[in-house]
C-alpha cells in the first residue's frame, strides 16, 4: 500500500479550510443589511384645500408610501418620491394632521391641514380667549346665519339666540379642559378650527383662592426698613394723600384694585419692599386642583399689574409672583414660625416684552404665567408637596432705587388655560 506524503496531507487540509472560508465569505456577502428609513414630514402645500384638490407633502424618506391620511381618511397617492408626495384630499376628510406610512414607519405632520368646504362656515375668532363650562362665548366668522350646531372640544355647545351672518353665541358645554377645537355646522357643511389658527381654552378657576379686591380685606407686609406706604384699596381714599400724584394710582382696569408705593432702598437687606398677601388656606386645599403634578403646564397664575416710577432704562426684576408651600400647620404656636418653600416668577420689562405682553394705554399689564415658568430655580414641580401649598402673593421688588408704585387687580389661578380678563 502506497503511503501519502505528509506534505500532501497538509496541503489537503489547507485546501479544505480555504474552501470553507470562501463559502463563509460568499454567504456573508449575500446577506447585506437593509437600512430602515423612518419617514419625516417637514411641511405641506397648500396649508388648506377643498376635498378633491391635490396637496404636496414634503419630507425625507417618503419613498414607497403605503398610505397617506388626512385626519383619519385615506387619500389617493398621485405621485411619490423620497422627498415629496402628491395626494388628493379625500371627500370625507376633516381638518387635522397629515400622516404618511412607509415600511420604515409613520410620519405625522406638526401642523394641522385645514379642509375647506364651499358654503360651510369659516371661523375667524372667538371672544373670549377662554371660558368656564356654562359661560357664553361669541364665535365670529362667515356663513354663520344658518349654523345649526357647534361643538367645543368635541362636546355640543348650546346656541344662544339667533345667529347672524358673521357671529353665533354659544354656551360652553361639559367640554374637556384645555386648548380646544371648535366645529361649526351649517346647511353648507362643517368646519373644524385648528388650535394653531384659532386659540380658545376651556378652563377651571380655583374658586377657593382668588382676589378681585372688591371690598375684601387684604394682607400686607413690609419686606424691610425701606419706607412703605400701603394705601390699600383704591376706593378707601377718603382724603387724597398730600403727596398723591396721578401716577401713583393708575386708572382701574375693573372696579377696585390694591395699591402700594414707597421708596426702594438698595442698601436694605430685604428682598422686597412690600408684599400683597392673601388669606391663609389650610394645607390640602390645593391638592385636588393641582393633580396630577406632571400636568404643570396646564396651570396659570393670572394677574393684572401696573408699575410706575420705574426708570426708563430699567431692566431688572419688577416684582415677584409667589407660590408658597408651608411645612406642617402654619404658625400653630402663634409666633410666626414656619418652614417655607417658595416658587417665584420674576418679570422684567424685557422678559414681559419677549413673552408678548404689552401694557394698555393706562399702563396695566394682563399677565397669564404658566406654572412651569416658575421653575427657574431648577427644582422639579414634583418635588413640592401640594398638600402644603397654602397661598400665593405678589411682592414689589427693591432692585432699583427711588420712588415707585405698584397696583394689582384680578389675581386668579386657572387650570386648562389663561384667564380672559374683564374688559
């Protein structure tokens, strides 16, 4: 028997190994990974159209779309590329988001697309910007004379009186709190507003705690040794103070208001010159109104305020809007002692202007500050014990030197949206 050369055996093993490696490489090359492309909608044009009209949707990774929806209605896709889709507005479409579905995922437009129906009503505005359930608001627009039904936040509202060509008055039904759409139906069809175009809120007022200063007793405290005059309610001026000037007490925005004035002393160690406080509430009073705590953006601190005597070039803190949390029962020993947590929003002239606030012709600002704007300290809302929230107030600041005054009115806390202040 002829024996194989050992070198031949080694060569055979090497050949077999190379063949196996080649097979593995060929196999792996044939299994290319497919990248998943998630679609994104960046915009659409036009922003409104009638059913049957074409709309161009722009974005990325839109190729091979399996469906396009206007609201909840499927649209016919006319053309489709990776960056653009043309689709026809469905006949039954209502105002809402545009959705594109591909193998990579789902894209939803940031803004609503408005469906226009010829002969249907068109809503231009709502007066007021917010209302409680059971209050009346006026919806203004076109084609209103034959309006037969109105819904706010998907809930029926009650039509009051007879609609006119350009307006219909309704009573808000049991609508959910918050920014709401409005659906108006007439003999020509229905139109639903977008929250981008028409801003309207259904709100709730914390009735246990508000202040209009209409004959109510109000607490006042001084923040230090600076000279303070608390004139109190403007209708309490039985005699005009000797140093009174018109600038001290601006024209009221609504009935009575509270007014303080004084001399701000930068050398004083206190942080405020005077504070308009409010009646103490029992711990737990706020708890039901402020749940869940994660919903902080739905709460608003509403106040009308007027400052005078502020230097023209001044751009520091004007006041401190305060939310106070007391540890345990407040002053149970009668010595004024308590543990105290304070959230404060500190407006400045430029801060108010950047937020879109401007004073009226008499200098009054109407402010609605969301509670999440109070968290400048970086402390999370959830870290505060709502059971121990007991009062809110406004403090005048001493960050500038000289004579000044501050008047306040209509302080309310609301849930769901800002307050519509009385005109």
